[in-house]
């Protein structure tokens, strides 16, 4: 993880890891477009939708890999494990991953308010 301001951001240690992560993110968004009512892939995502795709997608991928925890700590290891298990990232069964994205909820807002 890299610190950017007060936020932690994922940091890919190698060009291969970065390429895999970018490919995976594009696949997650493509497969969840209809279920999550996302704008077309060329359009930018609102921040909350982007978090749902990323965080919910990682949880779903971890579930497919057999890890029922809160989410992977090493995304590259998860991706390489999924590639070994399914051959390519496109061959991952995305139905449970999209379901995990739909279930994902962010942290509660201060004061207990829910977004509109």
C-alpha cells in the first residue's frame, strides 16, 4: 500500500501485477454493468460505484478462490491463484463475484446518515 494524503492506495510492485490488476478491474466492471446499473465502460464511475466494484469485487474473487475472509491482503497473489485455477481471468465464474459486489456496503457515514 502507498500513502496518498491520508488515504492508503494499492500499489502494484511490478508491471505484470499492474497489468493483471487493470485487466481484472476492467472485467469486474464489464461483468457487473447490468447488475449494478453502471454507466457504459467508457464512462467514469461515481466514487461509491467504483468502491463497490473494487472492494466488493475483491471480496467476491476471494470467495471464489475459497477464502471467506474480509478480503485479500495480497491482490497479486489472489489474481495469480485465480489464473492458475481457471486458466485466464476471463474464465473466472463471475456470477458469485457480481453477487458479492451487489452485497458490498461501505463504511457507515458519521452520525448514522445513509446516502440518498
